[in-house]
C-alpha cells in the first residue's frame, strides 16, 4: 500500500478552540520546560468533546456503548463526502439534498457532510450552522451507515433542547464525529477516513486526529 496524500480533518486544539456551550473550557499550558525541569511537558485540561471529536452512543444513551467499548471498525472506512455548502444559518439538510449520494452508501462506509462551516470557527456564526434532518440519518442507517461526520460543532441544532440525530445514531451504537474541518481538500475519490479515539475508559467520547488518506491503486 502506497499513500499518495493525507488530508488533516482536525481543528487545532488550543485554548480558543470552539466548544459546545456549557462544555469545559480548554486549558492547555506549559507544565515543565527543559530549562527548569530537564524536559518539556504540557498540561492539557479538556472535555471529552473538545475539538475534533467522536461521540460514543453513551453520550446520549445511558445504556449505550462507551468510547472504549465501540467497535474500532467504526472509526475507519471509505468516506463518502456529501457537499451541502449551499445551506445557510440553522438550515436543515434534507433528503432532497443528499438523494444523489444514497446509492453510494453501504455498510462500512463513513458519511461526511461538507457544510463549509468550519471556516467560521472562532466566530459567533459558527454556532448557527446547518444541521442534519433525522430523516436523512434514518435513511442512511437503513442502508448500513453507522459513522457520520460533519464540519460543524453539532450534527443537531446547537442551542436546541432535543437531539434527534444523536438519539438515532446512539440507538444503533453508531458514531458521530463533529468539529471537523478541511473537507474541501478531499479532492480524490474513495478517501480512507480514520477517526480513532483515545481509549478513555467509560467515557462518552474523545478528541481525535481525523485524517483522509488517498491510497495509490
């Protein structure tokens, strides 16, 4: 196997990384230095949903799998990028928007909703992103999809009181990846997507270093 290209799909993890309202504020700082202690080390205090991250079913279901229990095959697969960059603030992504891509879906594939909204990270507009209709997710689940990604802070409406997409994916022990970026740089067919989480025992999710890989055939 020869790797032709790797596209980083992860937001930089800093103290200013956008977080879902109410989540822990990142606190990343220097803990030790070579000059004083003989080695460099950072203190990293973040929430389980900070930065580019994956949600385990347990995030929205007490009986769902924790992140260390999820099948690792859910975090790697051929990606299907679905462009929905024409959507506006808090506009729903509907079945009509994704219809032409449905026949490309199959068990083991990973869906990436490309809203283009990561360009607004750091702005208030970032929290008024497009969101995915639960009808879309239900149809994709019916076709065998269990891993869903979006280049926005939330697959559902941010600031809402219900989370139908999260509930639907959790119900089938699927995975949601959010706060991703750079989908426009996936300019090759059949990207290999990897989203492997940290093995945080009993946790609801984990930050990830998500990438898309072009493999020479």
